[in-house]
C-alpha cells in the first residue's frame, strides 16, 4: 500500500523523508551560514550518506576540501546536522501523523 502525501510517497511503515528546505533553513539558523552555503553543505551530506561514525571522517574531509572550512568548523557542522536529524526523528516518533510544517 502506497499513499501520496504532499508529493512524498509513504510505505506501510509510515516513514517520511525530512523536508529538504526545512533542513536547510534549520541548518542556516543554527550555524549562521547563508542559505547558499547550507545548500552546498546539504549536497555534500547527501553525497556521503552522513549517518554513521565511519562516514564522519569522510564528511569532515569533504567539507574542509570543498568549502574551505577548518576541521573544527566541519565537525561542528556535522554535529549540528546530526542534532537536526535526531530531533526530527524523535518528533516524528512522538507524533507520527502530524504534518511536516
């Protein structure tokens, strides 16, 4: 059974993907980087599949090389991204049928 919800397909398990625009806006607010920089950060995150400790080193390396961040800045960005994702997952588990606004 597949249902459409705001152009996002949901399978029986009711798992929804996080709104990309919302993620970029939250990242911009928490890191104080502009939207275009956060879009580039998001692109790198999507390319690396950033969830997991093994990918952290690769992600930090890519952020330092491609966006000229220091290693400390790149690690802080990684931690902020993980925090945003974890908060979204916890919120979705608490309120599975709430819309993503």
